[in-house]
C-alpha cells in the first residue's frame, strides 16, 4: 500500500516517462497526504544540463498545470539537479541543507541518492566555531540596537531589532546543538527540540516578541550570554559586524533586502 496520495502517485508516474527527470523528493512535512489548501511540496531532480538551462532562464519553480491529460492539483516545488545537490553538500547554507531533512524519495534513477541526501543534511562541524563567532557578533549588535530603540520608541527599529536578536540568539543555540537552521519559518519550532538550551528560553522569546520591554530584553540577553562561553575573550565582535553587515556587498553576495 502506497503512503502517497493517488494524485501524487499518478503525477510521479507521469514524470517517470521523461528521461530528463532523475527523481522526485517529497518534503518531510508533506509525506502522507495532500492538504487541499497547502498541497505537497516537492523537489524534482533533473539532469544538470536541463537545470543549467532553467537556471539561465530563471525557471526553477515547478508550476501546476495539466500535462498530457494528467491533472496536477496541489503540487508545488522546484527543480534541482545532482550537481546542485553536490554543491549544497560542499558549501550550501544551512537552510539549503535543512530543505533535505526528512525528505522521502518518491522515485529515483540515482543509485546514490540517499547517500547524497545524508551528506547534505550532516551538520557542517568544521564551520561551527566561525559561525558561532559571527552569530555572537550579530547578537551583541542587535542587543545594542534594541536598547536604542526602546529609548527612542521607534517602532520599526524595535521590531526589526528584536526579531534579529531572537534570530541570532536562536542560531547560537542551534549551532551549540549542531542542529541545522531551517530558516525563519521553522526556527522556533526547531528550538523546541534543541536539547541544550537555557531554561525558559522559549517563554522569554515569546514575551519579547509579543510585548518588547527592557526587562524581557535583558532576560533574553542574560539567558543566552550566560549559558555558554561562546567566543574567546579577545574576539572583537564589531569587526565581524562590519564584514557581514556593511561590506558584504563587496563580494557581490547580497540579499535582495540589502541591494
């Protein structure tokens, strides 16, 4: 008996007729059924050649349509390739790695696909301390911004600063646990499963995000800073902030929000 819905099974069987399609992965949160509102999120593995063509055209998102009589409903996703997966395994970001957590192989022509997935989802221990240094610097910087925003009562700056403080405090905890950061959507959920974290951390985070105050700010700051000796004493965190926040554009690797 298949664990997949009839719609997904029919759709995947249709894809297998295309030689350029090497496999299909179903995201871990979408395994057992298709929700009528959310649908299924998939990754379609295509050849490196077709992937490069789609990359050049900016056409990597899978769009629902009717394919040769097969009605596709509630299935969304993106195209990837074996070469793309190799790059993620070598130097991919944590969200790029986390996208492969708990995926289910719907079908595959790649004999080593499970091994590739395992390589991708392994926490990059060799980058751990350097990442902690960078997260620590951001945590300090955004704490300072939170303090300023509370004094000036600038609502936008306060909300932005609080969310970034939570982000980098959370990333410190995830790195300490050697857990991949899954992106904003799943950050708090993932922190719930972190075995090593300050007592009451999630409660403090919730209070600070809901109603920012000096007391909740100071409590979160102390909870994170006193939990672990994060960096060496001579680390100059402001240098990290300059490199990551102010000079990142020099490497032409800038998020759309910073253009």
